[in-house]
């Protein structure tokens, strides 16, 4: 009799536990809206663990925000989006492996990235072979969209590749025009670059325009950007040249060390770089040595754009500990272009195949909307139609905008 009661009690307990479990499952499903949507993934390839991580994390977070908003608003009927972020460490071989990994995932519909143009050279053909769109918020090297002969015979190498960032040929010329005009009025310069696709290309663009404007290049220095802490020898060679400015083609990690050494040796000429150095981390690392340094960046400062207010408010209200970086708005717009294309292509589809991916590429090409950073649309090369650039200068321990305009050419 006792045994029977125990068995009965155990049976009742199991029934109660099962009922609670079922109720919990029902509650969870109800809270998530009974989400039976199919899953599509947007990949991200940027520096997350090494390299320019402040920029990479800001890009990833901005894409994540766009995805969360799209899911909350059910923008793609029958589909839910997920982010698939991969670290490239700022290195082409790691980026190539990340692209291979993402292209093997049948749920991947597009990739946002990369930050480094040299990494993009590896990722673009891999993703193109899989029919996957790549939209970069940061690559600026001209050859990526217009081929090796971009200046004389531009030809688009890969139909799958787009960018919301503008070109080095515009940015370098824009910087040179500012450098040779008042108030900078530079007559001489030394060119320093890291030899990478971005840094070298930007430096060459600046140099050509600087000379055309009547300036004189006193010398060119190739620096090693990876794992180098001592630039004293390079600066020792530059100091007796007494240039009006040092133009730096590269990224903020090495540039901060370089400008610190310049000031340490008494070189008073400002370091003038491109968008690769316009990040708060540059100022934080170089500290007082960065005062007066100059840099150009793509687009207008998002903090002053009415069109970016909703993005910045949503980002700041999110759970992101890191700032969006100079590329956050451009990454958000890149993700928005992808999401808009998905909203046209995915409804009614039961899976993501190569034909679907190719249709997504065509839909991205047709993008035309007002984004956080301005008009978002792509020309026949996959380049943004928005050509705004901004010159910044370090003052009061931060980058301050001096001038925003389009490069006249």
C-alpha cells in the first residue's frame, strides 16, 4: 500500500513537471511571437581580436543594431536575420579563411566588411565565387571596384562587391588640396606609408595631387606597421628634411607610435593621415603628441547629421559598450542596403541558394534610399554615389571637424 502511494505520488509529480515544462515552452514561444521564421545570416568580416579592433567592433555592433531592428519590425516576411561575425585581425590570409568559412554556410546571404582594403582583395573573389554580396563600409582602395587601370580604363572586377565608403583617389586629393591651401599652406612634405594596399594607395593619391598643386616631396619612407614599437630610426632620417608636414598612409595603431616619436625628436610638423587614423584610439594612444595632427575621413561627421540621429540614439540605447567608431554609420547603411535587398528577394523563398544570392546582389545594386550618412546608392562600379569627405584636426584630446566638402577633382 505504501509502495503504491509512492508510485502514485511519483506519477503525479512527473505529470506536474511535464505540465510546467510544457507551460514554460508555451510561454517562451508566446513571448517570442511563436517565431517560425526561416533563418538568414549576414556575415561580418572585420578586426575583432587583433588589428584595428576599435573600428572593427564598432562596425560589427552597427550591423548588429540594423539586424535587431529588422527582426523587431519583421522587415523580411517569413525570415529572421542573424549576425555571423568573423575576426580577420586586419590580415589578408585570416580574412580569406573567414570568407571561406562564411561562404560554406548555406544560410549566409551577404557579408559586411572588410575594414582593410588588403583583406578585401582576398575576400571578394572567394565570396564572388559563392555568389555572395559583400558591402564594405570602409574599403577605399580604387582597384577594388575599378580594376588596376582605374585612372585610365576603369573596369569592375567583381559584380558582388559594393561599398558605402568613397575612394582613395578622392580622399588623397582632398587632403592635398587642404594641405596646400590656407591655413596649412604646406610647400614640402615627407610621405610615410605602411606598404599595405590602403596605406600605399592613399599616399600615392596624396603625393600626385600635392605635386600638381606645386608642393615638393622631400622623401618617402616605408614603415613596418606590425609589431613595431621603435620608429626612432625612421624619424631620425626625416628630422633634418624639415618638412612642413608628414603625410601618413596607414592605420591608427602604428600612426600613434609614429607621431609620438616625431614629437619626441622635436619634429613640429603635423602628421596628416587618412581615415585610417581618424579614430579616438589614435588620440588616446598618442596623447599630447597627437595635438594639431590632421586627418581626412569619408562622409560628414555623423554627430552633426540630422539623418544620423535615429541611428545614434538607437545605438546609444543599445547594449553596446564600445562606440560605433567613424564607420558605424556607414556600416549601418551597408546593412540597411542588404536588408532592403533581402526584403525584396527572400519572401516566398524556402531556402537560400546561389540563384537567391545572385538576386540579392542585383537588388543591392538597385538600392536607393536616404541613410544615416546620407544618400545610399551605388554606381556602375559598385561605389557609393556620395562623395563627401571631411578634414579633422586633433584639439582638446579629440578629433574636431574642420571642413566637409566633395573633392572637386
